[in-house]
């Protein structure tokens, strides 16, 4: 009886997160930690679990990578590395509106593969708003283009977002895996999205006058961002080394930690200042979520869900894909991407043991989890914190046509387009991967 009450109570706590995330004035991290502590105490008493049993569900390597990667990126942002290259694009295109649109969007997508989305928006959007004011065009097409590009860029690497880090660590994925399965999808999605935005919006923007272009070139001088040339180029070198090491899967969490500490020592930075700028809020949020999932594992809720799904799926890979994509997309959009990722890692990992033991089938289901969360989980603006951040930035800049309702409408359209294209690509990929099995003679 108490065991059933505990399971229901933990599910109520998790479902309560929907309300917590929907209230802007509430600190979600504090509530998640509170729910985790209450849930762990109750579960521990009912199932005679020790405190260490819950902490075992917190992946220290993953969280170490997450926090030191954030510190590393914050150091690069402080030295204006990404801002330099963004402004350099404006000079290279000589403010040609359409060419600038494509290059800024592609740059946003590529940078979002190595940097948290809010940071990308923080660098790119102010430059777009400033450029739009000087060249006298509406910023909306550019902002929508970079927003979509940032979301698509999340498919590029296993460390594109905190959620990507959680998924890749949970399934032990590396850069090679992401490149193998998502490189072509990235190109298809970015091409279709940008061409459509260009056709219906950017193409109609008026060409700027040469006088305005010259003013822009003078005001936005990338050379002014380089204060210490030697350190600037060293920072670029650190970034290249870090990407190469992670690309070849050389102990990612140790590499990021070492390079970050090395930079702080060599460049004589204040360790306390770097620590203060790190997103510790995110670290505590994930600790709370992992403990809640630990409660669900200890009280057998995960096992019961997995058992129910196994019965529903019946060993059918197609049904498994559909269930993961549909429920994963809905939960990611309207509840929490992080919670959805952690929950699906636990459930799908159990399915690997019981139902889908073929490594190829496991890869196909892992692709489904990534697609559900990274592509399908963007149905509403509040699904991505950087979109809400962009809306607030647009308000302060008094940019026309960039309201919450606008983003809600456009994100709905983008979700339909991206999910449709992705599913078509995905099922073609599944057919190609499974073709040797289908063609092999059965005896």
C-alpha cells in the first residue's frame, strides 16, 4: 500500500513541474530541489534506501563536463571571440542583406553546436538589432532565421546543449555518432528553413543605401574587439584543441576540465570570477531531476513504464519509434526537455536489455530520442529558454513583429515543417540501415 502511495506521490511531484515551469515568477531550480529532497526522503523510508542510493543516479562526469564547458565558453565570450567573427561576416558581405542573412544563420547554427543556446542569442541578436537599425530594415526575418538555425545546430554535437550532454552521456555517444546520423539531416533542415524564410521575408527587404552601409562598417569594426592580440589568438587555439580532442572522443570531461583550468592559470584569470559566471543553477537543477528519476527507479515506476511499453510495442521497432517521437516531443515542449531526456534514457536503456538487443535497433531508438527532444520539442516558445530570452530582448529593443504571439505562430509552423522533414529523413535512414537485414535470406 505504502509503495503504491509513494509511486503516485513521486508522479504528482514530477507532474507539478508543469505548473512550476509555466510560472515565470517561480524559481524552477529551487522547487525541483525541494521536490527531490521530499521525494528521496519518502522513497528512502518506504523502500529502506540509503542516501547514497540516490546519489548514485547523479552522473558526476556528465555534470563536470557541463559546468566546465560552460566556464570555458564564458571565457571565450568575455574575450569577444564569437562576436569578432560575427561582425567580420558583416564586413565580408559588405552588408548584402540576403548574403548576410544566410551567413549569419549558418554561423549561428555552427556556433550553437558548441555553445549553449542563450549564449549564442546573447551574441548574435544584439548585432542583428543594431545592424537593422542602421541599415533601416526589419530585424524579424533575421531573428527568426537565427532562432531556427540555433535549434537545428543542436543536432551537430553531443555537447550542443545541456540536454545534448545528458543524452550523449546516458547513451555513451561521441562526435562521430552525431556526424554519422545527423550531418545530412542538419544540411537538409538548414537549407529548407533558410530558403523558405528568404523567399517569403528576406527577399522583400529593401536594399540599404551605400551611406548607411559605410556608417555600419565604421561603427562595427571587428578590430576594436581585439584588446590583447596574443591572448585573442591563443583563445582561438584553445577552442580548436578542445574541439579536436572531443571530436576524437579523448576523455571529453577531463579534456574540458584540463583546458579550462589551464587557461585560467596561463592567462592569469581570477578563478573566483570564472566560477561566479558559471551556470550553477543548471547544475543544481539536473541534480534534482536525476534524484527524482532515481526515486522512480527505486520504487520500480521506471520498470513498470518500461514493462507497459514493451507490451504495447510488442518488439515492433516502428511502433517504438512512433511512441518515442510523439510522447518525447509533447513532454519536451510542454513539460521539460531535461526531464524528458533523463526519463527516456532510463526507459529506453531498459528496453535495450529486454526487447531491443540488436545494436542497430538501439542506435535507431537513440536517434528517435534525439529527434523527439531536439527537433520535436520546440512546439511552443517556452520549450526553449533562449527563445523567451530573445522575446525579452526584442521588447527592450522595441523591434516590431517579435512578440510572444509571433514566436508562438512561427514556432508552430517550424515544428510542423521540421518534424515532417525529419521523420521522412528518419524513416528513409531506417530503411537504408535495415535493408541488409530485410534482404538477407531466411532459412
